[in-house]
């Protein structure tokens, strides 16, 4: 009898754990790939992104360049703009493999998509820090994003970015630094993405700050894409999951009874 209770208890715990994990995963925030505007429309090339995006579970994220470097959005700060992939009059980055602007290296076109974000205006000088600000009661535990084309040139200098996670007091909770771009090759991420990610973040996350720390002063810019604003959610099974839990427990109990009868 004790063996039966232990076996059934372990099976019930396993089923509950699986359902809780599936429930939490189903509530995870989706990727903001900038293929649509915050209102769900198709972006216009070079148009300003002034409105925040909604995130799953409630709340928003706002993107802006912090021109006065005080880590808040205020007068003088500027919004990023949508940049359409492909050659046009205003560009986000140069593909030195194909000698064309705003086109990913071979095999990465789908990841770049049709639109990404860049700083407004020309590529000179280095852009102000790029901030992503959360307005949500959710606890931010993890997120990821992409910075494209972190390359360099012997005559111009290097490219490199630092990503900081800030709380409401602008204290740094976590940080990561990109590879150093020294030339226009694939190894220096020419026309390729650098994917940054954070997990298991502490309480209090409010902002993400991307700061240029390379040596270049001309011919550079920020190309930002595919932001995943993942946050922690309460792992509460949905009604359909509760039905599955009941069926699973009934199956476990039935199997256990049949095993006992055979043993007798």
C-alpha cells in the first residue's frame, strides 16, 4: 500500500509540474519583430516609432534614444524609426559582402525581415544610448534582442555595444558586452545579428540600455530587431489544462489499481 501511495503521489506531482510549465510557457511574451506597428498596421519606411508596444500579460514597452543621457524619456530625446530592408535613400547598415545597404548576409534574410529599427537621421556621429522602458506590473525575469552589423574598419575604428539592465533608480542590475567588430567580415558580424539575452533577473527591472562603446565616430549606427520582452507570470493552469489534469490523474489511479489486482 505504501508503495502504491508513493508511486501515485510521484505521478501526480509530475503531471502537475508539466501542466504548470506548459501554462507558464503559453503565457510568455511574443517577439516584437517590428513587422507591424503598435496598432497592428504595416510600418512606413523611415516613419517614427512614437507609440509603445503592448506586451502579453499587461503593460507596454517604449523605445527611444536618450540624447541627454539621464535614463528617462523627456524633452530632447528622440524616437527610433522603422527602416525597410533593402537599398534606399536612408540606411541603417551596409552589407559589405553584397555591397548593398540594409540587406542581411546570405541565409539571414528571414531573420532580418522586412523592417527593423534604427536611429533617426544620418549614421554620424555615434547614436545616443538606446533605451527600452517597461511600463508594467509584471516582474521582468528574462528578455532578448538583436543588434545587427557590429563590424569595423581599419581606417574608421571599431564597433561594440554594451547592454545594461536598469531598475527605477537607474542602478545596473546586469550587463553584457557585444563582440568587438574590427573589420567588414562575417566574423565581425558584418550584416549579421548579435543576439543578446538575460535570464533569471532580480526584482525591479524597468529599463534596458544599449550604449555604443566602440572607437568609431563616423559611418555607424544602431540596427535593432526581434525584441522578446519575456516576463514572469503566475503559473496557473487554464480550464482546459485542469480537465487534462483530471483525466491524467484518473488514468494514473486506474493503472495503479490494475497493477494491484494483478499482483494479488
